C-alpha cells in the first residue's frame, strides 16, 4: 500500500487502541519483579465530560508509565471514579435520573474519552467508589477506625454550607467559603462524626521529611498541622475552685500580661460571669456564634468583648487581672483562653486600646534599651526582658525556661497543633452510608459485618434543597438488631467523599477481592505508590487524609508502608484561550474529542506537554496544536528518507536526543523532551539517509509521547510486538561531543554545590538538576525561587525569597 502524504491519525489511533486492549498490553503483572506504581488522582465523573485541561495530568502520568515500561519496569497504572458527591444528587433532583444511573453513564463517557487519548490504563482494575462492592470496604474502614477509637461522634461548632445543606470539614472551607460551591459558610452547633486525625499530628509532620514532594506542598501541610511549642499557665480565679488554663508560646512575656481572655464558648465562662453582666455576655455569645473561625482570627478585625466581672491572680506578681470574653480567642485552639500581653501581641494590643486596658512593655529588641511610656505598636519579636523583676536583662529564650521553673505546678511545657479532627459526616444522599445504628437509648451499634454493605435505598425523593433524601426513606431507616431484636434507627448521614478517596490506592492491586478491602501481600509488592500525579489544591485535603488513613492502617499492621505516596508531582492547570479558568459558564472550554478527531490523539498529547512546564498554569492555543501536528507529520515523512549507514552526525544527533529524552522525562520536564524530539527530527531531516537503527530508536523515544504514531512506524519497520514493550535505547556516550559540563550552583549569591550534566543540556533541565542537589534544596526550604539565571556551561544562580506564612 502506498504511504499517505500525511500521517493518518484517525485510522491509526483507533487501530492501536483496539490492539493494545485486545492484547492486554497495559495489564499489570500479578508478581512484579521491578514494580512501578504510577497513579493519577482519580476524577469525579461529571455530566459534562472531560475538557482538555482535565487530561494534561493523565497524559503526563501516561508518559511516565510508558517510559517505565521501556525501562523494563512492571507497571501498575490504574484508573477509577471518585463517583460519590453532590452534583449527581443535584442532577437527580433536577432531571429525575437516579445518581446510580447518571454516574454509570458519566463514567462510561470518561472511560471512552481517556481511551481515545491512548492512555495506558489497566482497565481490568477500574474502581467506582459509589458501587456497593467498593463502598462495602469504605464502610469496613469506618468500622475499623471506630473499633480503634479513631472514629467518634461529638457535638460542637461546625461549618455549615447553606447552599449545599451539609456540614463541611475545616479543610473544605477556603477563606470562609465552601470549597465546592463558594457560598459563605456559617457556624452551627451540631453532633457529627469525626476521624481522629489529630492523634497522628506529630507523625504526619515527621513523615513529611522523607517524602519526595514539592517543598510548597510540604509547607502547606506543615502549616495546616501547625505545631506550636509553648506552655500552659494555670491562673487561680477569685471565688472559683477550678483554675483557668491558658496556652502561650511566649511564656517569657508573663510579666506583661495585663488581662485574660476566654472564648465565648469556654466551659468556665458561665461560672466566671457575674450577675450584672450576665445579659451582656449572653448577647455577646449569641452574636459570636455566627462568625467563622477564620473571620475571628483576622488580626485587623475590629475587637469586641465583654468584661466577665471576674479576676485572675497573676501567678508570679499576685496582681489581679480582669478576665474578658472575646471572639478573637478561639475555643478550638490551645485551651480556649489566653493571657493577653498587649505590648507584644497585635490582637491583644488592639483589644487593650479598644477597652483602655493597661499595656506593659516587657521585651526590648536591644539589650540595655528601656523605653518609657506606651508604645505605638506592639513588638512581637524576641529580645531581652525589662519590667520583669529578677529576669531583667535575660534573653527571651532564657526567660521562657526560668519562668517555667519558677511557676512550678502553675506551669507546664506544652506542644499544641492547629490541626482539628476530620469531620466526615454529611447530610447528603450520594455518599457511602455510615454503617451504624442507634438504639432507643441512643447507644451506637455497628451494623454487623455480615450485613455490609449498608446499601443506599433507591426509592427516595430528591429535593433541590433541604434535608437528605435518606431522612424520608422510612423503611430503610429502621434496622432490627439481629442479636436483641430491638428496632433501631440507622445513621442518616453519609460519609464525606474524601473518605472514599483516602484509601482507594490500596484497592488497585487487588480490585476484585471479596473477603477484604485489600491484600497485604499484594500491597507489599506495589506500595508505596512510586509517583502520584494530581492537582495541588488537594494539599491539605485528600493528600493529608490519605496519609492519615495509611498510617492508621499501618499501625494496625494491615498495610506495609506508613506513607502512601513516595513522590507527588503537581499538575499545572490549563486555562482557556482567554487566559481564564476553563468553565462551561465562561464558554472557553475546549473538548478533547474535537481536538482528537481533527488533529489526532498524539497531537493533543504532545501539545499538552509542550505548552510549558508541567507544574505551571498555561493557556490553550489553537495555533500551538497546529504546530505540534506539523511536527508529527515531519516525523512521518522522515521515514521516507533512503536507508543508509549512520553517519557520525547522525549518531551524535541520536545520542543527544536519547540523553535529552531520558533526562527530561525523568525530571518531568516533558516540554523539554518534546522540544528535543522536534529539534532532532529537524536535524535528521537534513541528512541524505537514515539508518534502520536510528529509525528504531526514534520510534521508541517517541513512543511515550506519541504512542500511536510510534507504533505505526514500528510496524512499518517490520518489528515484532509493540514498540511500547521495546527497550529504551542507551545513550551512546562516545557520540556526545563535549561530554559533560560542570555548573556551579548559587543560591542568593552563595555557591551551594555543583552539577555535572551532558554538554548542551537545556537550561531548564540543568536548573532542575541543580535544585535537586541536597545542599541546594536545603537552602530553598520554605522559599520561592523568583529568578533563575543560567550562564551556559558555567553557572546556575537561583534567587529565592521566603514564602509567605500560610495560615
Ligand atoms: C501570650 C502572648 C504574648 C502570645 C505575646 C503571643 C505573643 P501560635 O504561634 O499560632 O501557636 N492564643 C493561644 N490560644 C489561643 C486561642 N484559642 N485563640 C486565639 N489566640 C490564642 O499562637 C500562640 C499564641 O496565640 C499564644 O501565645 C496566645 O497568645 C495566642 F507577646 O500568649 B500568646
């Protein structure tokens, strides 16, 4: 058959996709010898299907999976559906279609779209979190945590989304708004289910050290966990038998404490309040209950409060300190009470000004200084003590220790964490039922294992707003305890969908196991996930929850590794051609189906990766994809050159290409790999002939990026089997002209190491290699690189500034 003038993508895309599937080319082996578990964050299958922005991460992970196969690795590369969630329930209320049905349709559409990209998923392992076969084990997980004392029901102030009509976890409230729908979240006092993630605060913090994750994600997790070292101070209160405990990180400022403040929800408040201020305090408490914790913690928020009428005794001076109530103190942190040191804390300073409370300076930045009068602003730094009796002149650090000793039983060193327990119950239908029931006495009973899963009833009425349809499922609501015959009522809340995704990676090695959620033996072959790819918006949600659940299971000896994801690679968003976030409402959504049918799957894949660095945001451009398609046609025509013995130039060019594709792919610099392929194809195009060996190598190097074209060329060359199962060419060092170059690496002007790279290595790859030097990485911790200067062959100079503190 004569060769077509341009590469025929429509026939070839379909042909290879069918063959790969028919021959089980993507199947992971049962007994891997060189395992590589490469995992994407699985999507929520929405009704509108995938757009080109959703798939960039999947293309990147597919390149890694295909590359690992070329290295001879046994690859586990699965996909599934995180299919519980509110949109399906909303859709049911509007369109009258059961979520069970719409979810199936949507995931079938997603599967079709992903397959059309030639993604090498092992579809035999597909998971659907909303299927009873899966959520039976989510329910097992709930019961496991319950039995371990790590799942409990408790009352308290929670975040309530009035639009979604459900509570939310703290992690789902971003800047006071619902993470899903953007509505203003309000506070409500409700009884809810929690998972005790706080029991793992220290471990989750320490575990970060060994992870190969981007530093900014680790910083977000560290700040979210928020470890604070400080002390408890116990204050005696006039006419109260209990002492009032405060948590402070600045015990050294104790002599500067001029009043105390308790949170409006503090349990001792009612005993502190004297009769005459009782009504004012009650009004204040009422008003405070509507503000979110976030709002309350803003430093510049106008300060409000009421004097309780009681006084506490300063433990060292015996002075009487008035006790106030104010909502700038949160009940959910420390002890819910603070000693206020207005001269050295901004919020205390503003409050003291507002209510004319004394301000006493006890720390100065420079030894020997002792300014008079009231300061204009608080000084929050460290320094030396003044107005602090025997401690004057001591450093703040030393004073902390001395005061702690002096306090005796009235003080105690204490570490606290900002992290709160994970609120997991939701007042919605489309989630896993919580496998628990209540006796008439209120006592909780676990639904016995033999009756799991507790399946969602289908005969329910959906309403667009208001209570969960489960509240109206009268027959389902009742449950008879088989042991006692007592009629109990089931829990009507369902689990947060983040519970389903906190353990799914443990199920892929044995997706159809019936007797257990996962198999330790199989996990010890595959875990931890070698590379996990997804959005960094999950930094303190999914990525934290998954680490917690993996640790809880690890401690029980059920899984082999404490950490689930060895390496995490964030994916940058693709914006619409208008530089805006792609969304249906903005009309800037690009559909991959159309792009594939016009330009082919390989053009879409290569273009998505060529657009820019994988982890950065970038806008879609139609001219860009045309250029990439032209490159693929050039590759196609290159194979029309006469066959000849390889010249020196050809061998050099191939060696450089092999080197570049290898190093760029390994460092996830996919754009650099694609441009190296483009350069090489241009260079080969200048030659009078091309050797068979070069053709074979080029097809293999191309195959992770443009697998359909690569298979077509491989077939034309008369090769047996798939190119995806070939062996990656080695770099022929002898043909790398100037073999290597050594770069000095500077951070903020100081030399921190050196890297040796192949001559001509692209600048961004050199920078990436430089940043991986341990000594360089150490100097970049908690910083952002704002400038990268590369002097070819000589120097990498990084300019970094400290990251903002993230609350
Ligand atoms: C006295 C003091 C003096 C404080 C000073 C600060 C500066 P981090 O570092 O975030 O842990 N605090 C304690 N519990 C609180 C609560 N429930 N709500 C609001 N604020 C609370 O912050 C610890 C500091 O935050 C504590 O140290 C306490 O104020 C305040 F010059 O105590 B400090």
